[in-house]
């Protein structure tokens, strides 16, 4: 996502940075709500340590996992819940940051609708102090 996306600031403040290609807002990116589109040709330019591939009924990961270049991303790519990663609420930001913390600590466990109740409880406990 670029700096125009609502989650960008929260993620940046948590200490996670992005390659320059992703921090620059482009006219093309603005058409996609702040997400920086990429193709097989531009994927190496992103220079990311980890690539999160969204999966859900509206996000089909085969568009990425089926690419010839995908083999070079093995070990650097993870599948995440696209519905939770694309939401704009504070809970969605918490979800993304929880996943990012898992990537950083090498203990990422994919979460989806089945885990939403547990994550919601952890989220409300955190904000209630």
C-alpha cells in the first residue's frame, strides 16, 4: 500500500517500513484506493522481505502463486486473509499488525474467520487496558 492508504500510518508507526516503490503514491495506485499494483515485471522492484498474498472469496491468490516468478518467493511469501487485511477499522489494523508481528517473530499463524472471535477478544482486552 502507498502512503494514501489508511493503514499505512499505523503500520509505519509500529516500525514496519516499505520499499520506496510502495511509499510513493502514483496516479495508478490512487485508482486502487492507495494500494500499489504490481505485475510479474515489477515484483522484483518491490524488494520486500515478505510478500503477503491476500486470500478470501474476493481475493484469488492463484493470480500470484501461479506466476512463473512465484517460485523465487518461496520462503518470503505468506497467505493472509484478504478481507481482514483490506478493512479500514481499528480492528482490521490490529489484525494486520498481529500478522506482521508474527512475520517478525517467525511465529505467524494464518488467521481467518474461524480465528476472528479469539482475535476480537484479544483486541478488546488490549484497548480496555
